[in-house]
């Protein structure tokens, strides 16, 4: 099992969108996956189309990790049913090799997690998500959607993770924020999480026609080298419509969704490559320098 946190210092750069894009790719690839929605706003749960019954949300599981039986409290994403109904070759004509048996579950977000989103969370609190995920052995991949801060919840996510993927838009403030976050990961790793490594940086909402974006991408490449993951995710005109419909990108009709789905397939493969869940891919060593 690999646990990957999707984080950023800045809000609104696309953490939830990248998390759900990767979850969509994992579902299409038949990788049993759990999405942990650690943001008190619970946007990932909405986008993943969950309909909880009487399950505990992640906030309540974190409150009593030893008593929270994860397997009884996850909720399947509504996308699994879409994938099943579409079967092989979903709405956009892509092959769905694992669609009939795939697992995409959600540990549902709630405002209750907010009680842990404070600076200076103690070691015991930092371990809460790791304790909950002790019951996640059935999944090959766990994606943790983090809130937009480096407070307690994000640090709790890092403590439980093998890797952190940072999301950044190619703009001045975002690039500076990513550098600060990289430093924060390094410090956190030394003190609390020696196994943690940065999986890399996902450049999101890239407009190839923008001279500023081209400049900032080049700057990011020179600053972060191989940590800047490929492919970049472009600005996608219908992204909000797809999220609003609680659909996966792999099951949205049209060429632009098909293209975006292919980018997330490649991004997932590159992210997982270090840990060996996915087939060998294109990525090289990305350890911290
Ligand atoms: N590649 C993209 N193309 C077009 N719109 C996008 C893209 N990525 C994200 N968005 C849009 O930008 C907005 C913010 O994205 P998202 O919610 O994923 O960011 P976030 O980092 O999770 O935000 P927060 O910090 O509030 O959790 C959303 O309306 C989303 O639909
Ligand atoms: Mg979000």
C-alpha cells in the first residue's frame, strides 16, 4: 500500500481536482484505492459522489482511531457504479480493464476534522491518521486530500504518508509557496516522518498560450528539476461542470475529457512508479537533494 498526500500551502490551486483526477485514473486502472477527505470543506467527498449512510466520517474516526473500524466506515464512490454501468469502454470510449471489480472508497470529510487543524499539533495527535489507516491494508493506494494550510491536518496526513505530491499553479506566489512547502516537508521529515518523500510537484491549470505560465514553468523546472512531475495538467474548460455532476473524468464524454483522463493516467503512473504499484513507467529518481 502506498499513501500519498496531495498538499499545497495555497488554497484553490487544485489539490482536490488532482486528487479526484488521480482517483479516476486509479479506478480506470483497477487499482483498489481509498480517498481520505481530510479537508473540513469535504469537497473531494462531494466530487466523488458519495452517499453516506450511518458511517463515521473521517473526523469521528480520527477522534477514536482505535475504535474506528475503517472498513466499516468507508463509503464507495458513486463513480464505481458509473464505471460498472458503462462497463468496458466508458462514456469517453476508454478501456476500463478493472471496472467490474474496482474499488474506490472514500473516508468521508466533515467539518469535524477542523478541531485538529491547528498549529503545533502534538505527536500523539499527529499519529491519528496513521492509526486509522492501520485498517487500510486492502487498498493498494490511499490518496489524502489535504486542506490549504500547513497546520495540524496536513501534518497529520504527512505523518501517515509515504509521499507528498504538491500542487502548484505556474504563478509567482504559487512557485514561492511551493518552495516554502518543500522546506517544510524536509523539516517535518527530519523530525517526525523519516520515510516521507516528496513525490513531486504537479503543475495544474497550465495555459500553454500564456507567456507568464511558460516563464514560471521554466522557473519551476530550474528550481525543482525532476521533482516537477510530468505531464502538466492544463486549464480544462469543462472541469467545474464535470465536478458539479460528481462524475469522473474517465466517464465524461468528449475529446477534451478523454485527453485529460490520459494525462491523469500518465501522472498516476509517474507518481506510483517509485513504489512499484504501477507498471514501470517513465520516471526517474526524485529524492530530495
Ligand atoms: N485544471 C483545471 N482546469 C480548470 N479548472 C480547474 C482545474 N483545476 C482546478 N480547477 C478549478 O479550480 C477551483 C479550485 O480547485 P480545487 O477545489 O481542486 O482546489 P483546491 O486546492 O482543492 O482548493 P482548496 O484549497 O479550497 O481545497 C475549482 O473550481 C476547480 O474546478
Ligand atoms: Mg480542496
